[in-house]
C-alpha cells in the first residue's frame, strides 16, 4: 500500500493491450523480462533525459530532436520485432484507452470481468513520444462500476519493473504534467 503513494498518479491516454496471466505465465514472463537486454529502452531513457536538458537551453532544437525521436519510435512500432510479445498481438484488446498512470501502477476500465486472474501483461505506447513499454503486474482489484467508460475498473501494480522502465514512466508523467500546466496557464 505504501508503494502506491510513492509516485503521483495522472490521468492519461495511451494505446494499450492487455491479457490476464496465470501464475506460471507470469513467472515465465518475469524471468524472460529480467534476462532481456532492453538496449532500445535504455537508449530511449538516456535520450529523454538529454532531450529535457537540450529543451531547457535550446527550446527549438529540443523540439526538433523530440520530433525526430517520436518519428523513429513510430517507425519502430509499426514493424514486428523479435522480443515483442506475440501472444498479445493475436486477438488482443489493443485500443486507445483512458488510464490513471503512475510509475508503479495503472488503473483503467474494461468490459472484461477479470476477477479470476491474478496477474496481467500490458503493452503500452505512451503518447506523444510513441515510447513502448511491455509490463506485467499483480491485479490489485477489479471493481464493477456503473458508468459509460466500461463495466470494470482494474487496478494493477507493476511487478519486475526495470529502473529504466520506471524512469521512462516518471519522465512521461513529468512531461504530461508540464504540458497540462502550460495549457492551463494559456487558458487563464
């Protein structure tokens, strides 16, 4: 419970697909995930930190570099790559979704009753950077709700999160909050 409060949560829109996992599938995913050398994700994280510094001193150059980074990420995500999780791409639930995201978990709405499952695999594409994350976690709760976004609210705590993945989430949330504050100031 304490972990949930260590990071701030923001409402966001992501492209996401998900699939419940059995305990055995989750353990297999976790061991494979820990063995992966996610060089691209590490580069993305390092690049993001440097882009933030460049934007601070040279806003236009920072914007151009960020646009190139988005374009590369978009091109990367439009092709199948080894290391992707193929079981998610067959009959998956990929959609643009409203989520409540933090660096340690996610909440979202779905029409699927997921009470019987204990773990979940999530593939997310963060916007506007098009950075991709493949994460898994414990399903903390599934509550039936009565409003137009779906029938069930699902809360998942990420498990086995690499430091680079958590940094990518933190950076994404920081940028989202900055954009939101700029838009609010512009509207005042």
